[in-house]
C-alpha cells in the first residue's frame, strides 16, 4: 500500500496533490496490472499447493515444514488482501474502497510481513539447534504450533497502530484551487499520527525489528551452521555411505532455506529504502515519478510471496512429484483415468526409490536413506 504517512499540515507536499499531476502512461498502467496479476496468481496458487501438500501427509508435520507452511499462509493473506487493494489505489490515485479497508489493508500488510520474517527467524533457530547442538533439546511439532500462535499474536500487536492512525480524508482534494472542482468528493487513505516524532519512531522501529535485526540474527545462525558443517567435512568423507547421504541432504535443506531468506531480504530491500527516504527526506523523491518508483519497489517486495513455493519446488524433487500426483488425482476426478504413484514429501532434493509390489521378485531395489526436513 502507498506510504501516505503525513500530517494534514504537509498535504501540499504530497506528490498526488498537485495542480499539474503527471498522468500515467497506458503502457505503464498495463504493465502494472499484468505484473501484479502475475504475482497474485503465482503467490496464491503456489503457496496454496505448498500448504496443502505439507498438511496432506501426517509425516510431513514436522517443525520446519509447519513453519514453512506458516510463511506461505502469511503470503496468501498478502495476496488476497493487500495486492488487489494496492493495484486499485495506485491506478485510481484515490481511495474508493471504504474506511474499513483503509484501516485493515496496512494492518494486514504489516502483520503479514512480521509473521514472514519471524517464521524465517524460527526456522533458522531450529536448524541452528539441530546442527550446532544435535544431542541437546529438540523442538517437536507441538512447539512449532505454539510458536506460530505466538508469532501471529505478536505481529497483530505490532501492527495495531495502523488501525488507529489510518484515516480516510477528503481534505487534499477539497483544497485544490481550481474552479468547479470535480474532485471534491474524492478521498485518500493516509496515516495521521499525533506528531511527526511518533510516526518516525514507529516506522524506524519497524525497519529495525521487522527487517534489519531479524536478518542479522538469521545471518549469524546460518553462518554458525556453515562453519560447523565445514568443520565436519573431513569426518563425513571418512564416514559410511549412509552418513554421507544424510550430510548431503542436510546441506541441501540449508541451501534451500538460505535461498528463501536471501530472496526475502533482496525483495524487501528496495521498499524499505523507499520508505526510509520518504520518512526522513521525502524531497529526494521526484514528485512525478513518485508513484512509478513506489510501484516498482512495492512490486519487488510483493514478489517475495512467490519465492517460497518457487524455491521449495525447484530444490525439492519430492515436492514436484507430490504436486504431479495431486494434479493427476484432479484429472481422475474429472473422469480422466490416470495411473500414478504417490510420493511422500519427506526429503529435499533426493530421489525416492519406487518399489512395485507386483514385481518384487524381478527387481532388487536399494532405497536410499534420506533426512526429513
């Protein structure tokens, strides 16, 4: 959602309150609609499939998978609530969705981002505990459900100021000094804080606790994991085949999780830079290109909703097989008979050996042992 944080005294400085506004181009508008629609479609379908596949199998409900599913749920919420609203507001340059959505949309976006980054932190801490302290305390599925509930409650609490200070106002359009003002009934959705100091304190705190500090903690966790795995490398090379396969599987799991974190950090970096500039030195943002720059930054941030299923799908061969099996079942439901085998989504990047009960005497299959996520 556009960063409309301001006070009513500074409304004349906002880019859309301008006697000579810069009209958007048809090509730019079309590109914006197509790009946002693609992100919404990929984010909704990909994350929904991921959540369904994880919870369809009971053996999949381990700590890491539950937290990944929680990350996908926050992305689904973002795709359903925030992205369509942002497209409509950006294209129309005025608010037509009512006061309730004016307050709910920034609240949901802040809550969803907080849940996402906290989920990534919990995943990193869980991997750190398993690898650095393999004989110590091991979290179980019940702990992850409790962590998910606490994460949503904390995220809801952090986002409450948006419900209080987001308002719907007609004042910018009523103050236009033009004869026969046709925009007098138009409104914008913006944040109205008690003081500029309060607004800056809150937005700066969000930047620190919703982006910088969590990513720093995640970086430290994975750095320690990397150093520990590298220290074990010589021991693994002399170990049995089973231990070597287990170590390689653990490395693939960590590579997948690191890729998700890096993609999240890169996607949200432009929007955080934009919001920081807007908060502390908004004169640096050109008035005409304000919406274009914001849309590019916001679209990049929203692309993070597609990262989870894409990275997980590319690096997990069994996710691909389970997805194919699910699609084949759907085809069977529509009257297209199709034979298929079901593969449990319990390994990352490893091949699952297929064993046929009817041909056990004809083939001797050696199944590889794989580490579960």
